[in-house]
């Protein structure tokens, strides 16, 4: 298991200091997509700049998920 961090950014970064453990990068990326869907469905704000940055335990960004873009990206 490896700890992944899900930093939020909408102009000013908000660092995830706790993280979540997953076996693979793919599982962590899938989790970022679930988080993005949650923000699309549940947020009271309509912040089109919001993105989730998936960072591995070594501090390397492995993925960026844009909350208001269905396709996301790296």
C-alpha cells in the first residue's frame, strides 16, 4: 500500500496532509474521479477552476483531475 494525497486547487492550493492508501496509481486516480464527481454533484459553488492533484508518497504529481471537465486529464 502507498499513501496518495489529493490536493485541491482553485487558484490557491489546499494541501492534503492526511492522504489515503491505495495499492496502485490507477486506484488513486479512480478515487480522484469519484471526488471530482462528488464536487460536481454536491458543491454549492460553481468553481470551474477547481482541480484535484493526485500526488504519490514521493511527492510526485501523477494525475490532475479537473472537476468541471468530464474527461479529466493528466
